């Protein structure tokens, strides 16, 4: 990594980036003919090398985290005597996986061409590096300061409607879910048009955060929801659902 800090130290604003030589090497890996979008003879070794690099690439560029799930599924049929990737799926599921893989490689190639997307700026104090519970229980924080730092929200969804409430701001919304899911489907390009409740509940979180926007910057946001799939997706930054990966 390369670090740039205008103050000459590491306790103020700064930037951490990947060296240009590293980006050049990653571009070469992603443009290997054996993993090119459209090919169906993907060398397992090339796939494994790209996936291994993807583990730390996703640390620098979190947008790649959902795509790593696609690579994991592509390697599901790996064994010592297999030369080409043979995912353990059949029919429409296999066809959809190949399309997702093509899209993932295209996305990686696009990101690697944009050097400015491979840097992370930091402006946080050291307290922001603590866990949420440690931060809120730190000595010297008065109840009044705690109240200013925290925002409680919640929401719920059915297959017809999504709803969200900001308890601190005393605001709420309730929308028909069809328009949001239709737009999501058009963006993702998935042939699966069946809405599941977990995706509807994930949309609650995303739409709520979009509407909160800059007004919530610097606060610790608590969202109270009961869908375990959504909780797992957010905690692990991985999802099997194509829709959930796109929302991540």
C-alpha cells in the first residue's frame, strides 16, 4: 500500500492507495483469456488465482465483496484432477451463474481501469475504530452526547409494501414495493421476477438510508429488523441472491 498524509502523520486526514504496479498486475490477471467473459472453458487455476487476489482486493474496494460469492460458486466443483471450472449446478441455475460470472469479470475489469477508485480516505478519529458497543460505553460520554450520537430506526415489509420509521427524526415512509423491485430487476438484468420477503426487507434498509443521506453522517444508526437473511448479508457482506449482491 501507499499512504499519503498531508500532515506527515497518520492521525489526521489521509489516503491509502494501491501502487500502480499492483493495479497493472491485477489488470493482467482479470484480462487472462481463460477467464474472459463469454468463454465457457475457464481454467480452474486462473479462476483460483483471481479469487485469491480478490480477497484482499475487496478490502481496498468493498464493491467487490458481493462478486466474490460468484467466484466461490464457480469453484464449487473443484478437485485435484479438474482442469476447467465445472460448477455443481445444472439447467437454468447454471446458465444464470455463467452470466453472473461474465458480469463479475466485466465489473472487475472496469474497476481496475479506474485508478482513482482504488484509494481510501480517512478522516475519523481513533474512537471511530472502536466497535459500536465500545464507542458508546467509552468513559466521558454523557447521556446528552450519547443521544446526539445515536439514531434508532426500524422497518418491516410484506410482498406488497415496505415501511420505515426514523424514531429520532419522527419521520416515516410507506411505499408499494412493486416500483422498487421492478427498477431493481431492470438494473440487475435477472430473469427471476419473483420477489421474496428477504429482498423486500433489504429494500427497506436501502431506501431508508438513501432518504437519510447526509443528514445522518457522523451518527451511529441502529436499525431494528427481524429478517435473519438481511442481517447475515449485511454482517458478512456476501449473499447467494443476485438481487442481494447488487444491493450490497
